[in-house]
C-alpha cells in the first residue's frame, strides 16, 4: 500500500471501525457512507480553504441600527455571569461520543496552523524560487527546517533521506517535494524504539497514579484538567491531588478544573506539605475505588535543590503507598519555549524517572518542529500534545496527524489522488 493511501486511512480512520457521529448522534446508516462522507469532508475542507484564501471582498458598510438602550452595569455583569455559567454547562461532559478520526486530524491541523503558515509558506516560496532540485535548494531547505526547531540531528537525517530518495526516483522538479518530506518525517519519527504512547494504565480494580512535573507556567494544571476529562470520557473514575501547595491560587485553579470535569479534588491548605497531600489523596482514591489519581505539583525551577528534594519526597510517598507507582511521571514542556524545553527536560530526566512528555501550547508556536527534536534528543515519548486551551484540545501524539498538520494543503492533493 502506498504511503499516501496508508496516511489517508490513518487520518480518516478505517470506515469499518468508525462510528458515524452527526451532531452528537450516532447514525445507523450503512458504513460505506462514512467513507464517502469523510472523503467528501476532505473535498469540502479543501474547497473551503480555497475560498478562504480568495482576496476578501470588502464588506458593505452596515446600515446603522438603532442603539440598544444601555443596560445598567450590574445587569451587564449578571448577563456575563449567566453567559459564563452557560459556557461551562456547554463544556460539561455529556454522554460520551467517540470523536471521528477525521475530527481529531482536524484538531492537529488547527493546532499546527502557526507552524504551517510560517514553515510551509517558506517551503512553498523555496519551491517556487528553485523549481529544480539541486544542492543550493537542499541547503536552503536545511536552514528552514533548523529555523522550525526540528533539531540538528533530525534535519541531517532527513536531508540524507531526501537526497537518497530524490536520486532514487530521479526527481528533478521541486514540485511534490513536500510530499516526500512528509513521508520521510513520518519514517524518521516511527523508526527505532517502540514508543510507549499509551498511558501505563493499571488493570481494572487497581489504582493508577500519574504524577505531573514541570517548571512554572508550562501548563501542568490545565493539562491535568484536560487529561481527567479524557479519562472520564473513557469511563474511568478520576481523582485529582492538589500537590501544588506553593503557588497562591494553585489549589483553587485545580478545583475549578475538578468542578468542570466532575472529579473530586483532594487538597489541604496552601503551604502544607505536598507529600502529605499525596498521602491523603491516595487514601481517598483507594477508598472511593477510583481508577486514576492525577497529581499536580508546584512549578519547579530545576536549579532549586530544595524543590527537587520535595519532588523526590512526593515520589517516595506515592511509591510506598501504591506498588510500582507512580505509573507515569509526565513532564509538561511548553512548546513556545523552543530549545529551552530541551534543557528543562534534560534536568528533570536526571532527577526523576520521566516516563513521558506532554508538549503543551503547540498551537502557540510557529516552531512546532520541536516535537521532532525532543524525540531525537531525549528518547522520551511525547505522549500528548496541547493544541489549544479547550478541554478536548489535548490529544495523544500521532506522527501522521502531526505531519499532516505541517503540510495539510500540499497533502490534501496527494490524499485525493490516492483515493483508489
Ligand atoms: N494555547 C494553549 N495554552 C495552553 C495550553 N496548555 C496550557 N495553556 C495555558 O498556559 C497557561 C499556564 O497553564 P497552567 O496549567 O496554569 O500551568 P502550570 O504548569 O500549572 O503553572 P504553575 O502552576 O504556575 O506551575 C494557562 O493560561 C493555560 O491556559 C495549550 O495547549 N495551548
Ligand atoms: Mg499549576
């Protein structure tokens, strides 16, 4: 099967396994229709984008409408409050419906928009300027990849593969080079050691403990909320431990997420010993027969020895109370900090047994190539990526969807051509 056929199956899902979800309701229609509808979606998405890239038509000046009488300030506040409550209600987890493969693909596409706009437009520009593949073209391409934070080793590996492929297929023209880059990037990402992308969840009836670590502001607490939502939607009972007793407001922030997602939050007062919170939380989780306990911790600056000691203490308590726990130590890294994220990861790796990385705020950077650098440098799997601030914007990392996010526009054509 060709790369693009495989890619298409992955991005759109195997129609035999997919459930058709229309406006939140499962449809009982024959499954072949699903395939058609997804292919249709690709066409529509492509068409919509083509329309979106048309020069904008100037809007007609609006006819002035009579002004609404001014609402008193307190009333306005009331209205706003109601709006917020309604918004939260919208986010309340409803009867869970499985998102379609294509809708997850679209999340990657949206989350990688900044990187795509910056990187792909430069690649397009390069392709237009060069037309023919030669050594100068390769060198400029190399620079572009380095600028996108892909990382030196990965870029070198990719360039070797590209040169080889271009020679093998006797490619002269720069058109279509994006497709080959995509194929080779997926190949690089998926080669080598088996990645443990799936969370190490214990068998039914046993408690799984997940510890989050990372420096200030990288998105630990937010990610915990999103992950709790994801696990709950899989039918698991989740308890949260407010282990960040250091930063003012941190406990309340986790409580807000707990309320939103519908999880119990075990907490003590600000300034108390985080290890004691963990102890309480484990007891509570066990008493309630919870499946997963997710532990928040304070943002740690890696040079503060006492904070690192504290982390070790937390770890000790957890492993004493639950055999083989924590089952996951997830390091949150902020994608917008670029190469600095790699430095943080190295330090945390030395202090604690990091089992996976959550790369947050991928939507906020134009240098989304950092995913590849992390993989190459650290050999720790990127288990999840943060693609936005909404509850369902945390997605398991997926090399194919990631590459699609980088090159969506170029790949849509290839995917359509590979229809048969
Ligand atoms: N755009 C975007 N913003 C995110 C994402 N993840 C987290 N954030 C934002 O990042 C900010 C910091 O997130 P927190 O969850 O408070 O970070 P933290 O690591 O718990 O911070 P400390 O508790 O201070 O250590 C918040 O404004 C989040 O909304 C993401 O994937 N995309
Ligand atoms: Mg926090």
